[in-house]
């Protein structure tokens, strides 16, 4: 989901967040990302800025607290963030232990999970994560 400046501003306003330059930058990086990003990956994507690492981290947390972004994985103890799209970012992820890639698994690879009954809230608030070697690393090694 690519975010224009106007969409990013509207998203922040809709969640009662102040529009600041660092927050807009973090939001746009998450909007361009192909998958969930860690704090250091967001810093990498931002390149040289006048903002320190703590400012970017605080903005990730603020976006998460407001429901604009969410932590979708804690592989190897590292929080990785993604924009909340639609109802949520509820699908399995794959962590490559060789290269560190964290990828959203395509719908055709994962069975639908029922969100009814006594387990509904638990399932909605959980994460499913597989780990191993991604296709690129398997082909590179093989």
C-alpha cells in the first residue's frame, strides 16, 4: 500500500495523531514496504535524516499504540511493524533463519482460520510464524 502525503496526513488525523515530519516519514516507509520492518530496517529505508534513532522508535510505538501500525512478528526478539490494512494484519509470516527476511505468506499457502466462538479474541490477538530457509536461500545453497 503506497501512501501519498495526503493519505498519510489523513490517516494520522483519523487516528488523532499530530502530523510531524518524522511520523510522516515512518508512515510512508511502512506504506512502501513489501513486508514487516524492524526499527533498524525503517532507519535504513529513511537514510540520512536529522532525526535520531530514538525519535524513529518512539514514532513506531506511537503509530502502533494508535492502531495505525502493529507489531506482526517478534522473531529473534526483534519487533517488526506493518501498517494495519483493512481489519488487521492477521496472517502467518515466514522468518528466514539464513538471511533474516520476514515475509507475509500468501493467502493460497495458508488455510483460513475461524474467528467465531470462544477462541476468536485469542486468535485475533495471536501471531503465527514459520521459520526455516526462504526460497532464495534454498536455491542459493542448492
